[in-house]
C-alpha cells in the first residue's frame, strides 16, 4: 500500500528553513557594517550564548514541534555567534587575509602594542580593503578569512563523528550507512542517547554545516582541486541529487517536528549546491550585499514572517482539533 504524502507540510517546512540561510548571511553582514568592532564582538558572543540558552530551554518544553523550533533557532544563533563570528574575530585579530580569484597581491600590515595586535591594514593590489564595495570584493576574492581557517578544525570534526559512529545508535542516515557497511553494527553494541529534539536538531545543524563547509573549502582550494574543478562540480551536483532523495522521503512525514528536522538536513545539503553554483558565477548572492539589495531582502524577510505566521496558525488549529477530539472521546 502506498503511504500518504504531505506536500503542503513539506513545502512549508522547506521554505521556512531555506529562507533562514540568506537571512542569516544578511544578518551577519549587517552586524559587521553597522556595529563598532568592540560592540560587534560582544554582541556576537551574546548571540551565541542566547542560542545555547534557547536550545537548553527547548529540552524542557513539551511538544516535539516546539522543541524542534527552539533547537533550530538556538542552532542558528549559536553557529552565527560562537562559530562564524568567533572564527572571524580571531582571523581579524591575527591578520588572516582573504584569498584571491586569479592573480594579484594581498598585503597585510599588523601593528603590535605590548604583544597585542591592535590594528591591521589590508591592501589588494595596492588598494586598501575598505575602498572596495562588497560586490567588488565578491568578484576578486574567494573566501572570507574565517572560512579559510575552518579546515584546520577537520580533526575535531572527525573526533565528533567518531563518537557518533562507534558509540551511538542514531537516526542519521549518513552515520547509519557507515555503521551498516563498515561492520560497526555487527561488532559494536550501539545504544541511543537521551532523546531531545531540541538537542538533536542543534547538533544536526552544527555538525552538517561544519562538515560541509570543510568539504567545500577543500574543494575550493586550488592546491587541492579548485572552484571550477570537475570534482567540485560533481560534489555540487551530488548535493543537489541528495537533496532530491531527502525530499522524496520527507514528503511522507506527517509530523511537523520531524518534517522540520528533515527539512533542515535537506536545506543544508541543498545549500552546498547553491554555494558551488554561486562560487562559479551562475548567479549572484544578494544576501552577501544586503545594503544594495534592500527590496529583495525585505521581500525574503516578509515571506519568511508570513510562513512562520501560517505555520503557527496551522499548528494551533491542529492542536485545537486534537484537543476537541480527546474531549469528545472522554
């Protein structure tokens, strides 16, 4: 018998999570543009702390969907504040410069006072970095400094995955595939962790974003492959195909909470395809230059708010119907 499909829930969940990606990028750019460096660093640290607190709050909230929503919110704030901004802080503090697409000269001058680098000046082909618009920088440079140092965390990512592969019975299809095909399941007694949807989606966001960014940075590095290498294109295409396979499974999920968690995995994989396509000039990423694309970003934000409102009303209607059914049964 063919299982029922839920295209409405799937599309809604996908769009909610998908729109978070450009909005998150734009938030980071706007904070960098409008906040003073000291204020920015404190704000970013507070953002990560709030994200962690929201995730912990989600552990104690009742309801799978509520826990999932709090986990997604907490994960986004945690990743932006304590991962991306923290890497950006140390990249800036120690004068890590961006890489260039093609040929050119990047020069960095750091001024130290009592052993502390108090300021840096960057020039690209003799022109100060601040003289370039974000659009111009996007054309001539490859990756931002914080992403260039992220591959150095590869060992820590493997360490985290190692624990999940050899110690945990999990619902992650990728980890389960490794366990099933590498003899782990046959020789190791795997036990599940305490199940909290908030923590599950929090770890899902961070581990997947972390791992796929490391993969993309490896692909973009011309020492290994390069942005336009066939393998890089193949990985982007594989992410697109994988996203479609996840979507096929997601269409049969009736629960809002589980559908949102599957949508998160789907969007993160799909976004890797988006990154590869944008890196090779197939389209422009308006979210990396939101100040010059205000109308478009406001439209994305308005659609996101409308979807959240619709999701809340639909979920409230379902909860009210379930409550009425239970009252009649009693």
